[in-house]
C-alpha cells in the first residue's frame, strides 16, 4: 500500500516537475522577470492549497453521510427485527470493526433480506385479514365489506400475531363450511319438496336469496343469518303444505277406492289413478316421487270422485245384479239350487225403496259370496268324486253302445282308436263300485258333520247313489240271465275281441265323442234330471238304445223326491 502511494507521489511530482520545467522554458523565452515568476508560483501554490481544502471538506461531508447512513441502517435493522418479532438475525455481522463503508457493506445484505421478509409478511397479513373480512361480511350478509381494502399494522408483523389471525381464519372457515353445508342441505330439502308439490324450485329459492339459484357456484351462495332463517321458514312452510296435500290426497284415494269397489270398476280404469292410490297409506316422509302431490293431480282426483258420485246412483242396480250373478255362478258350480228370481226381486225392492245404503247392500252381498265360496269349498271333495263317477258312467254308456255294434271289428279308419278307448273304458268301469262306495262314505260323513242332506242339483246325492247301485245290480243280473239264455239257444261263439286283439277290422268307426247325457253349457256337463212337467221320468225308453245306470239312478232319485214312481227299467 505504501509503495503504491510512493509511486503515485512520484508520478505527481514527475508530472508537476515537468510542467514547471516547461513553464520555466516558456518564461525564459518570454523573458519574464523573477518577481513575476515568484508571484505566479505563489499563486499556483495557493490554488493547489484551495483544491486540497475543498477535497478535505468533501471527504468530511462524505464521512458524515456514511456515518449517518450506518446509524440509520442500524436503527432500521433494529426496527425491522422488532416489527418481525425477531430477537436475532443470522445475517447481521457479529463484529462492527472496519471502515464505515465496510460496515455498511456488511449490514446491507441483512437489511435487504429483512425488507424482503417484511414485504412477504405484510402480504401474508393482508391475505389472511382479507379472507377474515370477507367471511365476516358473508356471515353478516354485508357483501360490501368483502371489497374493503385491508390496512395492515406494520408495527407488529410477528409470527405470533400471524398465527392468531390464522386461527381466527380457520374458525371462520369452519363456521362458513358449516353454514354452507346447512344452506345446501336446506336448499336440497326445498328442491325435493318443490318437486313433490309440483312447485317451481328456482322461483322459490330465488325469493329467499338470488345466490341460491343453481346457476351460481357453491362458494357464491349466501350463508348469512337472514338466509338461513328464511330458508328454514320456507322448509317448514313447504312441509306443512306437503302434509296437508297428502292428507287431502289420501282422503280422495280412500273415496276413489270405496267407489271403485262399490261399482266394480275395471282394473284398467283404476290404473289411470295409480299415482293417487299408491300413496293411500304412505307417511309424509315416504312420499318422494316428483309431482306426487301436485295441485293438478289433486284436482284431477277431486273431479273423478265427483264423477263417480254422480254415476253411483245410476249403476247400483247393475252392480248389485253383477254381485248376484257371481253368487249364482258359485252355487251353480257347486250344484246348489237357489231361487234366483226371488233374490233378484228382493234386490230391486231394496234399491227402489231407498231404505238401505248401497254400500251396506253390497257389503251384505259380499258376505253372501264369501259364505257361498266357503260352502262350495266344503263340497269340493265330494263334487270332484261325483264328476269322476259321472265321467265313468258316460264311458260305461259308450262302452255298451260300442259292444252292441256288430261292425266294431271291421277294418276302418279310427277303429283301432275305438278299440283302445274300449280297453280303457273297461278298466274305468271296473273301478265304479269302489268309487261309489267311497263317495257314499264321504257323503254320509259330510251330512253328519253339517246336519243336513247333501243335495246335488236339488236331488239328494245318497238317493242317487242308492238308485244307481240298485239299477247297476239289476242290469248285471239281466246281463247274466241273457247270457245264460244265449248259451242255451246258440252254439258258443269265440270272443272276437279276444281273437283279433288290438288289430283293426273292417267295420265302420264308432264316434269317440258320442254324448249320452244332455248338452253341456259353459263347459260344465248338464246332468240335470230329465223330468216331465209332472216331475216324473219319461215313461218309456227306447229299447234299442242302452241308457246308463247312473242316468237311471238320477231320474229315479228325482222321482222319489218329487213324489212320483219311477218307470220300470227296460233291459
């Protein structure tokens, strides 16, 4: 460092000496006097001294400024540390030695870093306070506060203070979340209620607050106390409206059901109001189908109830006769005779008199139908066996016709089918005695249990069975007598059927669908007794045509019930 100063001094001296030497040469050439020369040199020395003084003054001022800057920097450093709540800082130099500029250079990075940290801290404070102010405004329902500029207190930017603001913000955010959840829950409830009641949802929630419309985002929805209170009142009002509408609809559904049952309305017509009757026993919370309680639906149900009320009076006779027809059909299937004409006249008289309510009349007829079904169910086992007995008797009658046909073994179309039917008919006919015994036993048990006679189409069944057993015995005796007589008069003839077996023979076919008993109506055999006007059997049968013993038994039993004697059996 000293060598460098000496070199600079040498350069200065060399430069000043060369200049002074050059000045001496000029003076010599000009011929300046020594006095002028000395005066000029003194002037030069004074000017140089003035320059040095100015430089010294400037250096002094610069030092003062640097010292002030260093003091300000230290003060600013302390202020920043206090504002940020920092007791120490790693960037501050531990020693304060060295030149002023060195000290400033050492402290400058720390100041820069602290200023940067302060700016960041101020931004954090501003952000958290802005959010706090916004949420407070949303809760208070004052949206203007959300745009207010936040003023940060820079005197306290400590982390402790920042944490306090963060805790406050978290509490407010939780409260906001709870309020938003509650608002969305209430809005969803309003939506469901409006859907069920057929009310416009958007109009309803917009009247509470415009932000509740689905077009706005979730975060934009109002969560103020007024909004929550108004929403809660709206939900209560809608629930009360729902309760009243459901009660009214259920009353209408009950009336509709009663009228349908009264007038035997078809299921197709009833299905048009399934949306009404489906909620007849539902609770308020169970009705969630959109439009289920709409006003137009209730009005539609009211209109239908009024229409059916007007129609009820004019259809009562038709409905009552329909019930009577059902009752008669049950008795007919059960082969129980009733006085249908008297029953219908009684119904007309009751309706025309007006002394009985239509519902009471139909309820009484429904009770009769229930009892008739129970009675028919109790007779079913016996009736099923009667059907088997009569079917077997029909096959017996057909078999006798078949056996009397001399051409039954001739080879013809269908002969083999008749042959097979004959084989099955013989097996069935052999079971008739056991079937009759079983039927007699069941009938007697039934009569003992019920304390009354078991009637079949107005004829005692046991009488029919007794007559059948007697006639069957007589026919068997007659067959044996004719067979013995034939053996005496003629030579024995081999049994053609045994000889030919199942082989088809040239004979004309015998119809497999021949009816021996009367015609059938509605698919049920018409096995009513063939009586004349006096209640007796036909006096004479065609001696060429066999008649089933079952038919004989039925006619004879009916004759005994009517008080007439049966005609003699023709072999």
